[in-house]
């Protein structure tokens, strides 16, 4: 069975794309989810994909809120994600403080763009129970919304959004890094064969280790990302200085789950059950190693 792997086609996915080129569709096929993690979770729920690489916070939130569509099986990026706060090209908003009590654009309910709006509010000391959101589906809808005034701002990964800012279609007014490692890997407990998932993640580990090597970062990674995403070379080099991948894609530090849950509770995204959260409820298949 060829596994269907959902992913967001961004520079972070480069090692996965390299593995896919080598695999040639023999053991898995990539399913692009341009709207982000919210779309990935929806496709897992609707039996459209079997495995996915998506944002840590949104994945953990989904399981904590009762989703049975997926479980955590591995790690993909070990460093935080830097979320830009983006407004319209002719915005009246000068900094994050100006966004209080306004309507924030998000891609989907439960998406990383929504979770990070709660985190931003927590850091600013704003009440999190009355935040106002407007769903705009994808980056194009989000940019349209800040320019037509239906939303004040939205949050998206810094370097992914930078081309629109460089083109004068939007403006940055700040950023909010995640308080957790940014990407995890999940699989459907019903559809994804554990042995097949383990094989893919073992091979992916080889690619992320190679991608993380100093030798590759100097030129080959830059050339690959430039060819695939057409980012300016200076942006690629700046991003490469900020990102690190895990030594083992099959391992998840226990603290990542616990610390993320704790922060999401403080932000008002989650409420813990009376007995607290059990880390084992988040882990799927016997292949994953809790470290």
C-alpha cells in the first residue's frame, strides 16, 4: 500500500521533497495541503491522507480536543517557527498592540494561524475568550482580507509570507515565535501500517541529517530551495541559520508534548480534563520513541 502523506509545500518540507524524489512514488505519494495544518487535519479526518507533517500546536490541540483521526508518530523540525504578524499594504496598524479587539484572519478553525493568535494574545496580556476571527482559507484569502479591511492582520510563517511583503502587497508589523518545536509527524491509527510508517521515517531521518549538515547548508540546500521555491538567496541563507531538524524523526521528546499542552492551556486554547492530560493518549503506534 502506497501511503498518502499530507504536507505544506514550504521550504521546511525540503528534506521530505528530496526523499520523495528518491522514492519515486514506490512507498508514498505526497498530497499538497496549501491551506496549512487545518486542511491537513481535515484530510486526515476525511480519509484523504494517511500520514502528515504539520504544526505541533495544532496537532496536539486536535488530539487534546478528542480527535481520533491521527496520533503522533515522530518529529520533523526541532526549532521554533517564527510567525510573522501581517497587515495590509495601506494599513493603519503600526504594531501588534494596535490589534487588540480587532478581527484576526485565520486559514481555518483549529489551524496554526488561530492557535498562534491565542499565543500572541497571551503574551500581550489580552483576554483570550473574546478574540474575534474570520476564516479566509489560504494565504491568498488572508492577504485579500487585510487589504479589504475585513480583518486587521493574520499570522503566517515569516519567510513564506515575505515575497508578498517584498512585492508591496502586505506589511510586517511584528513576529511571534512558537514556544515549542514547530513540526511533528502524525499517522492514522487505522489506515497507516506501522511498519511502512517506520520505514519512511527511518529514511526521512537520513535526509534531515544530511540537510542539517554544514556542508549541505553552504550551497546544496540553498540551490535546492532556490530551484523549488524561487526564494531570494539571501532569504534562504537567513532561514537556514534559524532552523534545525531532529537527529531521529522517530523520536519525540516528552517535554514537547507536555510543555505545548501547558502553554495552550494558559493561552485558553485548551482545558485539561480533571485528571490532567496523559502523554500516552497522544502517541500512536509502537514505533515512536518518547525521549
